[in-house]
């Protein structure tokens, strides 16, 4: 970033990719990564919509959690003060891009952006902007959030209604990690801010707007928390709130906010007090906090009435008759929902999930009422504090149940406390898979020890014996193996965007991020489905395996989880099918034959070398050729009778959104790569595979 003061960065903006696309009549949106303005299209209201439908159903798009936040903040805020820290850097960069392009908010205010010299300074800058009567946001994570802590107390003490968007990240401890964890946000849970947790990109987009209204109604700052990378960087099909909805729901900053730095009508804030006055002021602030719970409930109810997307202080799934429950914050809770549905349908287990949307104010009564009838619950948390009696959410739940049992005011009395089991999982984005959550429910039913971990080699870890497929029926998933820096992340997102547009499916696209991945093996995942994909983990069951890095076959087994009759793509320089089959290692041949797999191959490196307009684009354009491969293999064009001409017209629209600001020449070069990947793709003949397979078995 590198600019200083309330001034835009240099207007040299070249988009590596857009975070979302939309359909219908044109509207201007901006990308969630450094980019120029782009003309996008709105999704028209569904045919047959009646008065019983929500007034604001949303704009259907493909974006990640970062894109959803920036859509809202550039519409309703006046400024953002931030210091770049992964995984929230994209939010600040995108806000700055909007500033560079002269973006105005919904009330005609020209947006301002300040990058300070640290997260501490960015929090202080946000404080100053709010004191002057402005509506301001901030984007931060991990160590940056902890570095702000001193200022966070001051912001709440001065009753400044700011909203900070957090990409929850593991704290540097025995090692540095830039991925998801909740130790950063739990480290600031005592600073007097409201705090809400989203499970996915849709929820963090909505909760951001809800937080803003509640913050300003109660004079209390809020944090809107989403899981780093698992939500901030995962592309999903969501509905953005309409501009008119945001304008009406939040209201004008000029009408809602007061400048405390007004020399005519000044207000004393942040003064020095001694023994006689400090406690009086501190306890007097309880009057503000008493208003937050009803204000948050009312705002969530209004949002549900206007949009059809309903929220509460606590969300629950299939808890009516549940005997065992998982309680979790963030994306883990949504994965657990899909697992619950699977276990009820296949095993008849009475299980459910509870997800607190609000952590501050802590919804003690709501949680007790949701969980009081279960036999046991597992509280799964993305942090571990061994010296505490319990991890934070577990401790709060125990206190809530204790209050209810002892008849504390405001709590409906209960006669028993269910078993409360504590679990640790997902630290640093360690995968939390469906099989792990099945193991949790089995552990609860067996009534075993009160602490466990998931997906690590440790005495406390629960064994996994069943790893179910929890994707929606009719889904199609791809797992790819590539090299960091080869453009696979961008390609995966282009495929997701184009697929949602062409086939009308829900999408989820995510990659294994990390700076150390550049030049090293990496993976990416994509799922298309008829409804929302709720699994926030690496896909174990897949229908297409893409070996952009064919050497992955010699580093491990990339074919695990391949569906019967599934497809494999291999980047290959050879055009001789017998030579390619001979090159494939023996174990892989056995798997491919057993799975009755279809094997495809093409030389994407040759295509990119011949089509790239500049030498520096060759490596990345190898990846874009995969879009052609994907469109040839995926079943949707045949199912929906989409012609080849219509297919590539849709592809070109997607490529214009991603690369249009570079030049038409670059767009056309990428399109030729896609077309050649589609047309030059060859399938390994079954007679070559089965003939070689028989020889291999006889030799053994």
C-alpha cells in the first residue's frame, strides 16, 4: 500500500481477479482485491415474486468474505483506517482502490482511506475520525488486533460507535501462522466491544451492516468476526444487500453521529480522573451496555423481515429433539450442520448444532434454553488455553448453566446441567473434516473424557472411523495439485465465477494459501452444487482431480477420494497415450483402474507458450487453460444442453471481468488458451489402460 494521509493511492490498478460477479442489468461494483472499477450486472428479482417475498432479496454474486465486507463498507462508511495484515489485507486494498477511483458512499460523501504506520496507530486514527463525527471502519487480524488493545479500551470508553472487521487468525506462539484461529479475538473479548461471529461470507456481509446500526444506536463499538482464509478468502455464492436497503437500514452518518471535537458544543472525553471519579464513570457506562441486547435483537429481526435472511443472538440447527449437540463459533458450526443432517438421515442419531452469533453481549439465557435438554454437548474452539479452567466459550457456557441452576436473576431455572465437554480443533486452519465431527458425536454418546482434540497425532485426539460425503446431492467437486505462483488460485476463482454464471449453481472455491507456497506444491478445491455448500474443509470426495503438477503422483497419493467413474486430468508433454500410461506409477494405475476413472491429458504449457502476449504471463496462463479442461469434463453443459458457442460466450464475459482492464489483447489470449484447453484435450483410451492393467497384474 504505502501511501500516507487521507489521500488516495496512485491510480495504477491492475486486477488479478474480481471477487464477485452478478447478473442482469448493469451496476458498478468493485473488486475485493486491487482493481479498477468494473461494470457488473444485477440479478433480477425471481419471476413470480409476490408481496410475501422479502422486499430486499439481495443481489446474487460470487464473492468471498472480504468482498462482501468491502461492498458494505464502501457504501455506508466515510472512511477506513487500516494497516495491512493477512488475512484482512484484501479488505484494506479494495477500500483503497475504491478511494482511488473516486468512490462516494450512499450519501454522496467521498471516501477517505488512511494507512497508518501500525495497527495501533490505525486504531487511534479510527478513534480520531469517530471523535470528529465520522463513520469509520478498520480491517485487522491476529497480532494486529492484539497490538490495538490499548486503544480498543479507549474507543469503547468514549462510546465511539465504530465497526472493525476481523479476519480471525491464530496468534504467533510456538510458531508463526497466518491462518484461522480465535485466540486473537478472545484476547480482546474484555475491551467493552460488541462481538459477533459469522459462519460464511453471506453472514459476515449481513452482520457487518447489522453491527453498524446497533453500534450507533447504543454508542458501542462492534467487531464483526469471520474466520481468516476459511471465510475471508473462500469464494461462495451469496446475496449482497441492495444499496437502498443499506441506506434505509443504517441511515445517514450526518444524522446519526455527533462530532465530539466541536468547539461550539464540545464534549469532554478521555480526561484524567482520580480516585473519586474513575469508578463512578466506569460503572455508569453499564447504562449503555444494558441497551445492546435488545437493540441487537431488534436489528436482526428487522434485517430478517427485510431480506428473508434471519439471525438471532444464537443460531440452532435441528435442536428440537437433540440428545447431543456441538457448540461452535464460525465456519466449524456450518460444517457441523451438514454432518448433523447426514447422521440423522443415515443413522437416526438425535444430534444438533448451536452457533452463538453474538459472543458479546454473551447470550447466556438463549444458550441455556437451546441446550438445556441435551444429554451432553461438545464445545469446539479454535484456541487452547491449558492454564485456564476451560477455554473461553466453554467457561462462559458453564457459568451460564450454573447461573440458571442456582436461580440467578434473568435466567429461567433449570433442574440439571448437561455434560459439557471441551474440544480444540482447527488451530491455524488445521482441517476440521466431517469425519472429525462424526467422531465428536460418537464420543458424546459414549460418555467419555471431558476434553479432546481433533485431527492431530496426540493422546487427546479422537479417532476417525467414518468420513462421510456431506456435499449436496448432485454436487461436482474438483481437487487440484499445482505449484504456488502458477496461477491456480486465480484460475480456480475464474472457474467458480464462470460456472455460477453459466450453470446457475452454488459454488465454493478455496485454495491453500501461504507465502511459503510460492514455487512449492499446493492444492485448490472447487465444488459446484444445487444448493449452498456447507463444508468448510479440504474436500475428501471429489469427481475431478487436476494434476497441473503431474509430479504430485510421485510425492504421495493424489487420487484418494476419487468417485467411481470420476475424471483425472494430467498435464502432459507427450501426445502418445501408451507412453503416458507407462509413465504413471504402478499404485496409481491400480487406483485408476479400480475407480474406473477417465484420464484426460493436454499440454497446457505448450498452449500458454504459444498464446501468451508477454513472457511473464506464460506460467499463469498455463492455469487458465484448465478452465477449458474443466468445461469439457464437467457434466453441466450436457445436462443443460448448453452449446459450445454459448459456453465460450459466457467464458469471455468472465475473462473480461478479470482481465478487461489490462487490454483486449490479454483477454483474447486467455480466451484462446481456454478454447485450446477444451479442444485439444485428449482422453486416455480404455483399451490402453485395461491392456496395460492386465500386463501389470500378470507380471506381479
